[in-house]
């Protein structure tokens, strides 16, 4: 789909620059004339929303970093300093903290959309894998960011997570001390987490660039899962998807604003307003909501090393997904069985998230074990089998046919004519 | 600590299972299991989208803090100047200066290298009752009275499912201040069969019920300047309001800004939707 460039330099300067650094051509081909399937629904707007939140997190984070002090004696009070003394510091900090939650909410919708419509299948395997890498980097970044205010949950979350590495046979304890830079979570740990928390978002930014590149080579998947067959199937990204994405973004920002202005602390834990105290363990250590499913998986396994391995395996299995799904049909719209299993899988993830917030005992632990098993059964057994036994529904002839059959609009103009209107 | 938390957790689960009972307990409190009571949400003037602090309650609450709590509890992140800032108790400039002058703070070193005390200025943090943690513990039988600057955000109450989910969209964020209010009203005789440890007091709402802090409020320990009767519930309410403001001094500004931002976004979204409709009308979809 990323065919020959359609960019024509208009001014003398553009022609001059185009022969030296064709950056305007790149932007034009990528974000203006880029041909996108005409039938993308609102689930496809989350890529733009995620880009927006990445930039928001980086911008608010850079300003917060100007006022924050990474020292165990000062971190908590510098956070309060931001809240009380810095102009609009409360807004910056709440936007950054809530922004992390919104970032994950959007990424989960984005990923489940990919799962539903088979966006990970050939020729988009690399696109999917880059997405999983971004997701893993996001989790690392968010975890380290949560440590910075140096409240009770910060400290104990850091203790729990870094201790995971001590499960590695033989070298585990040495690795853990090396990560800490001390014999427990302490000032050197806070300092390196701060440094990495500042670094990782730029790594995410780099991988996002690759992700977009890997998207623009095969082009977007779409709700039918069909390949684009001719020019009629596509419309230029601008203005059609710029305006649709903008609308969806602003609606999503209303949710963001609701939390920032009317419930900024509900997504966090009250204990994080208690300064870190290595001598007092909180009654109940929980991560932020977006990491809860993995926390449930970690604790579902009776052995520490086993729990750590299974938790990392639950991420690694996502990397293999393009080859585990054997069906040749992409979209769940035409896969009656997969569609049901997809929703069961969503439910399984929600249950794991809920159980991640409960103590691992009694019924909650039993259910967590079944839910963990099902998580892997979904990927390792159900998906490979479904492709073999499922009879897909008949596929439409083309994207355009499926769109016009639905809307009953026979008078659609071809994409070329629509593109001509872009200047109006 | 772990055992108590399990009881609380279990209670939360039970409360979730007995949804009806929990809902019936709204506004008051529900006894979900024997022992600790579940503090119920109070009605606060600063709750909700248009919430604002009750200035008189903030001023009374400050008086309760200054005359009762501040003997043991610091508020190290609050400045005297905050008392006169918009969105706060609304003391005037001269009044704020006079309040500050009533406290002594350590300053220095002076030109001879010695530390000295002087009356506080509006730019100073609230004076702390103890020089350090050790002194505080030593004066309180080994227990450390927590700093109260953000206490209203550092405590919560167990809401149970589905309450916590509903809370996401109702803007309920008074868990901490509800807990503080309940705790201050929660002192009573230990029920039969409960043996208190030395120097501990029984409190219905404190996790585990045994709290080192002696009942801090009693009828009439404060004589309100505005003539309000200083009952324990009244003082608890006033000081809880004050602590909420201290934890979140920009609450009013935040809620005001939020209304403007969301209104703007709603209008902007409508315009974008209409634009999108018009642009997409060019093609079949």
C-alpha cells in the first residue's frame, strides 16, 4: 500500500529541500496522502490517541522533572512541593499520573482490537511484535514512575518487583543487589529508576516510529480483514482519518479530564500518600490497576521462580501469536467460533485483573489458577485448533463492496475524486 | 497488621456479596462483620463537581488543629501563608500574619553560628511540635503521631464491589476525610472480651481497633470564636474539613478549571463530529 510517492513539491524551496532531505515528502506520504482502507471504525482511532498520550506524558514529565528531587530524603516532599508551590504543579502531576492510566486503557483497547480483527497476521507480524515491545517498555516505565514519589506503595512495589529477580537460581541474589545498587531498595535504586524512567519513554518513542513504519509498509488492516484490492478501497488519510481521529481523541480527552479534575487519586492507592518506610510493610501491596492481571498470574503459581517464569511467559506468548493463530481469515467478524473465544479471553483478563487486587488465598487463589491456565490455553491450544476446525463465514468480495452493501450507497465517488476535494 | 488487614479484606468481600446490605448502609454506616465498623460517606460541601469549602468550617477546623491536634501532630507541608490564600480558610493578610506570629520557629544560624527561635512569619511552614521522630516517639509512648499534611488523602475506606467501580464515575473522592471523621467519632469503651494492650485505646473504625492516640476531642475543649457549639461531632467535622483542604489546597481551583475544560472539550467534540460528518458525506461509508 505504500506505493509510489504522490508528493509534488509546490514551491522552489520545497523542490530544493526535496532533492536534499525529502522530509516533506515523507510526512506527506505518511500522514496526508497515505491511503487507508475506507472502512476503519472507531476502534482504529486508538493509535492516534496513544501517540497523543505518549507526547503528553513526555511533555508533562519533562516539566515535572524540573521540580522533582530523586533522593529518598526529599522525593516525597518534592512531590508535595510540586502539588503546592509550583504553578499548576497539581495539574501537571495529576495529568501525568492519570495520563499513565489513560495510556494503558488506550493500549488495552488498541491491543484487543488487534486481537479481534486479526491485525497481527501476515503481513503484519513485525508490526504486532513491535507493539508488544512498546507495551513491555510501557510497563517498565510506568512501574519506575510509580516508585518516584517514594510513598509506601512506591517503596514496597519496588521491593516486590526487584525481588522477582532473586528467584533466578544461583545468581539471583547477586543480580538483585546489582539492580538495587545497595543491599535493599534504597537511594541508589531511586536514582537509577529516575534515570531509567526518563530514558525509557524516548526508547518507546523510537519503537513507536518503527511501529508506524511497519504499519505503513503493509498498510492498515480493517474490520473485514480483507486486503486492499484497488484504489477504490482506500481513501487518503487526510482529511478523512485526521478528522475522525481528532473527534475520537477529544471524546477520550473528556474521560481523561474527568479523572484529572474530578477524581485524580482514585486510580492510585491512599498508601502512596504515606512516606516510604522500610520498617513498616503495608497491609496489602498492590500494583497499579493496569498491571493487576500479571500480578494475579505471578501469585497464582505456588513457586516463586515458577511464578516469575509464567508471568514473563504470559508476555512472551504474545510475541508468538502471529504463528499460533492458524486461521487464514483475519477478522473475527467472519469467524463465529473465534469471536466467542475472543470475548471469553477478554473476560479471563478482566477476572485476572480483579483477582490481582485481592489477597492470594482461598477461592480467589483457586480462580486465579484456573484463569491463568485459561490464558495460556487460549493462545497455545484454542487458537491453533480453531484455525483447523472452524468454518469461516463467506467473505465479501472487497472492502468497497462490504461498505456499500451496508450503507446502500451506490453513488459513492472513487477515492481519486474524494482526494481532489481535500483542498476545499 | 496482616491479620487485621485480612479481616478488613474479608469484610470487603462480604460487603460485596451482600450488596443490598451495603447499599442500605449508605449515608450512615454498616456493620459488615463484628468488630470494626465500616465508616459511611458523609455529606461534604466540597464534594461533587461544584464542591467548595465551607470557609467558616475551615477556620473552626484550623482552630481545632491548632488547639488540640498540633500538640502532637506536625503539618510540615503547609505554610502559614496558605491560610490566607484563595480557596482556603480565607483569613485576611493581617490575620494570617497574627496567627503565624503566635507560633515559634527555629531559624539560623545567625552571625555567631547559633540557631535561634523567632515568631513565625507567613512564609514559614507550620511549626512542628517535635524536633525529630525520636523526640516524638519518646513523648508518645513509642508511637509516632503521623504528619497530617496529606492525611486526608493517605487514608481510605473499603468500598467493596460494585461501589468502587461506581465511584470512578461519580467523583467520590472523600474516602480519606470520611475515615478521619469516623475515626475521631469512633472512640468507645472496649467491648467485653477485648483486652487492650498497654496505653492503647479502643476505636470502632481504626483497623484492628487498638489505637495509641488517646481520644483527642472532648466536649468543649475548644471554644469556637464564632460561637458554634463545640461538640465532638462538630469538631471532628470541622477538623476533617480543614485536613481535606490542607491535603488538597487547590481543590476548588481544580474543580473550577475542570468544569471549564470539560465544557470546552464537549463543544470542541461536537464541532469535530459535525465536521467529520460533512467531510465523510463526500464518500460512501
